[in-house]
C-alpha cells in the first residue's frame, strides 16, 4: 500500500538503517495513519501537522523511540512516556526494544499521536519552569522553535551550563550579534557541551 505522504528522504533513511529497521518501518506506518506530514529533519523521520512538529522517530543503541515534541502536555493515560533527563521540559519518549512491542501498542500509539495533534490544534504550549535567571533571549528561543532537538539538548544541560549560555547570548546589545553567537554554539549545544567545554 503506497502512501502519498511518504517522504523519499525517509525511504532512504530506512534503506540505510542497520539497527531497528523493522521497528522504524512499523512506527512509520503507524504514524502515517494519523493524518500527519512526513518530513526528514535533524537526520530523522519527523512528522508534522500544520508545520508543527508532532513526533520524531529515532534510535539509540539500547532502544528506538517515538519522541513527542510536546509530550509533557499529553495525559499519558498508560504511563509510558519517558522524560529523557530531568531537565527536559517538553519532549517525552516512548521506547521500544522489539517490533512486537510496537505491534501490540499500535492502538495506544495512535491515540497518543492523535492527542498530540489535538494539543497543536488547541495551540497549547509547554510552560517552561520559570527561573528568574533563565530569561531565554529571543534569538535562542527562535532557534528552539526551528530546531526542537536544540531545545531538548539545551534543557538536558546542567543549570549552570544553561545559565552560562544564556548570559553569553544575552550580552550583546545588537540582535544580530546575539544571533551569531547562538549560531556559533548550535553544534556545541547539540553535542551536549557547555560554553567552556
């Protein structure tokens, strides 16, 4: 059964996958049943609704996972959403180690994906824990909106590292300078490193 929403870049990603191939394919079929658009972002299959990121498929050595970008807002009736580290505020994962688990959970997964789409339709936002020291500069926030993986990586940093970046990014008077600082450190944040590492 061909699906008109299949993205050739994801086909390519799957053809090259050495680990979790069967799991990825099953997850992909489940997600594509849920009126989302298949895209390829940050080197992973990513599914959007009205240009908003809903869920991402990714694999690690020990497990593969569905990552819900705003998983913190889901009801999680089955208690299956995992917070990767305690600093990750918005995203939540459902982890799998075998295709059979995915097959058995299909109805639950679809329910969660539909709920995630409803969250977007309702325009719900994750309210980040306010910490007076963490006034995130606009230039960094707009990068977060563009690259949710960056936000996840940033939130996983220690509070001290987050603070150091925020102070450094907020320093310049000119937005352009702030922006170029953020750009310069993107990869470092994605690699989980602090300003001075």
